[in-house]
C-alpha cells in the first residue's frame, strides 16, 4: 500500500467496517481528522488516519470512552496504561455480573419467596470485607470471652467461610443459610459446646468403652449407608442400625432394646449437634472445598436412626443379657 494513497469516507468505511456516519462523527470530534480535502470539498484520509481509526474502533469495542481514546491517540497516555485500568474495571463488572447470575440461578432453582429474594440479594451484595467482618463478629461473639477455649476459636477461624467472586447457585444458597445460622444465639451456644470437644480431639465415653475396632466398623457401615443414599428413617436403614445396636449391646453386655437405643443416641449426641454439623457442611460448600468422605459426620445419621420411633427388630440370642449390670456406669437405666 502506497503511503501517499488517500481514502474517502466511503473507502474507510469499507476497510474498517464502520459506518460512514460514525467515521464522520469521529472526524468532526477531531479524533480522526481528515488529511486533506478533494477539489470538490470531500474529506480525504491518509494511511495514518486509517490506522488511527482502526485503533479507535478496537479501543471502543473494548469499552473505552472517547475522551480516553483521544488522549491515547494524542500520545498523552499509552495503550498499556489505559488497558490496565480498563481491565481492572472490567474485572469488577464481571464479578458483579457473575454474582448476579448466580443469585438468579439460585432464585430460579430454589424457588425463594419475595422476602427471601430480598435477603439473598442483600447478603450477596456485601463486599468481601463486609462478609469477613460478619464472620469475624460471629467468631468474636462466640469465642471472645475470657473463659473461651482458644483451640476451639482457632479451629473455627481456620475454616472461615469466604464466598468466591464467581459463586455457584449452591454456594450462594449455602452462604445465605450460613449467614442466618451464625446470627442465631442458640446455634452459637451449640457451636461453643461441640467445638471445644472437637478441637481437643476428645473421645466420647462410648467410643472408648466399645473400642476402636467397633467404632471403625460403625463409621464405615454408616458412611456406606449414607453414600448409598439410605434414609436413616426408612426401611433401608433398619437392618443397618439393628445390626449396630446388637453389636454395641453385646460388647457392653446390655439388652438391645428401645431403652438401650435411646441411651446410645444420647451418648453420640454429646459431640455431634445436627445444627453444628450443618454449619461445617455449609462452610465446605461456600469455600468450594472437596468433600472428603472420611470427614463427613456419620453420627447425625446414626443418631436419627437410633431416635426413629419404631420397634427394634430384636430377638434374644444365646449371649443376650436382660438389661445391663446395675453397678456398671455404662448402664442406660
């Protein structure tokens, strides 16, 4: 291409894909001034004007305003400087759009009512700093007293929920539920009680008494049932829980009756509150952590099955003993 070649507005339009009206506007604004005019007074543009116009079009398509583009064309700003600023601004816009998309998908998927939609919108509009402050206030309110257990507080802080910039609809829903949960004083008290035991890694009395072998068998048995989707209150859960009750009763020399089942449930409830377990599950979801099967709490399933109001499928065996020894501290009576 000869550098002395001159182009009319129509030729520029064909080469750049811009309309004649748009090019005339850029020309009138001074962004791409004509190089000269024809004898008839028509505007003519050289190669430099064509290149300026192509750069202008590209920067406009990237979302830059005309005033900023003019400074780039006049070499007051470099393209790199402007691109960096606009990229940062677009990052913010993209995060907001992604969050709105996730909220809309959550609303569509979970059928929130109008009040719940307002709550979801308000909680997800909080900045990252505001969300962290909400969690910090919760931890401080739960473990900020002089008699609070520092290990329990450290454990809760180490697993701080942090909603990502591009959350899934599941993460949005989990965050909203989590925000409501941590505002409940009853839940805070429950968390304080269980976190102390969890942080210390203390073993339940019933775990120590029946031994690690039976406890490992129990965890695996319940984990398999959970993985298979077996309802602890359904018919599928009956043989699982009946087998475990018989095994515990045999080790403890007790009768596997309704009273013994109730006692077992109370023993496991000491360290596993359903609402606290739900809290940890929500933290996993919000943080996008991979759910490790071995870390899924199995006791809530076990407790629900033990609490299920039905007659235990039990018949006395040759080793069954009626009741437990009255002097035994493990006795359910």
